[in-house]
């Protein structure tokens, strides 16, 4: 059986369909008063082509819930054909979490509609200079409800005789996994890890820094069938974590090993080199990282002078 078909049989696709009302309507020519005594609406009320009829803060919760749903899928799956390819054994758990988020979303819609008219009046009161334009654009609560939606679908794919570019998309799944892992690793480098040797030896870091690393590990493990380079990387993470003291701050060599692991994860090429036996966590930890000479560039990639290396294969930290 072709590898592409095998990979498709081991995943299910989760498609999210989430719509959030923008809180805006079309800006009309009569909404702009120019000439003597006229003024343009402030930026918080209107932008080019649209005007806000409710405080944008009232819609923030919906955007947060949408992001939560996406992160639940990204935690165990990869983006694929407009949805998320998730290992079949994990879709049930993800579906339960999505159902809980959907419930909170629909509850938030009901809560907003219960105070909708009052919130519109408060917004108008805050922007009295443009009361007429705002009142002209207010829409009914029933119409607002129809502009919210939270649905998700889970389905399995089977390749048709004529696959088009499907085989190509499936072949890229392993590469996509490494790209998403690299993004997560670079976020950890920029937000939770330090390349300052002195600081780590004196103060150390909390075990909390391992939480995002273990999330990366779980995602790799669940999708290890996508590429032969995944399992060696999972083992490398396990070996490093096993050597960390259970209590106290992570300091010295234990810290450098964690940092080296994340640096490898931040570059798909380095993950493949580790799998091929051309690189190890020990190599990276014993290099400039352990001597405090590596820094992180703007994209989270490491280099010896603060700049992003021109070629990953010649990076100075190994």
C-alpha cells in the first residue's frame, strides 16, 4: 500500500466552521460630515469603508474561543486542506474539547444578545457626535444571532482513482509537521528560554518551561508515522527530560540540554540531521550554547552574533 494512502488512513480531518459578527456595518457617504463644523469619525468608531456599531471589546471573547478551538486541533494535528489532520486515536478527545468550546461560544452569544440593545446605547452615548450615523446602522438582535456560528466536522478521506494534487499534499504532511514544530520551538526560545549562561547558572529556570516542550513531544509522537525522522527526535526529548532533577530549578548542564533540544526543534533540517546521526543534543549543548556565546535572532533562530545564520547547516552552535 502506498505511503500516502497509509498516512490518510491513520488520520481524520477536523474542519472548523466558526463565524463571528464583526460588529461593523458599511460606512456610507452621508456618515462623513466635512466642511464648516464637520469632522471625520474617530478611528475607534469608523475605518475606511466600515463603522462600528458596538464596542469591539464586546466581541473579544468570541475571538478567544475561536483561537482556543484552533489550538486544540493544532496541539495534536497539523493543518491540512483547510482543516486539521489529527491521528484517529486522538480525534474523540479533541471532539469533546471542541464540544465544550462550542457550548461556551453559544452561551456567550446568548449573553451578548441579552444585553445587545443596552450595549449599543452605551456605545452611541460614548460617541454622541456620530449618533445619527450609528443609529442608522443598528441591526436587529435576530440578525446579529445569525452572524455567529460555531460548527465542526470530522471526516475520513479516501483517495479517488484520479487524485489530482492529493498525493502531493499528503507527501508534504511530514514537512508541515516539522514546520509547525519549528514555530512552537521558536516561540519557546523567544518567550521561555534564555541563552545567557550566567543567568541560568545562578537563577536557573522553573520546570514550567518543560510544559510547552512536552506538548511538542506529544504532537510529534502522535504523528510519528508521517516521517522516519520523528521518532529519533521524540527519543532525544525523552532522554533529556529523564535527566532533569525532579525538584528545584533547572540549571547548568540540564538546562543546556533542554535549550539544545529546543534549538534543534526550531529547524526542520536539524531534526533530520539528528535522525541521520549527524547531530546530537550533546553536540549542541557542548558548543557555543554552553559557553554563553549564542544569541537568538529576530525569528528565534540561533547564531553566535545575534544574526540569523545564512545557512542552517553551518550554524555556529554546532
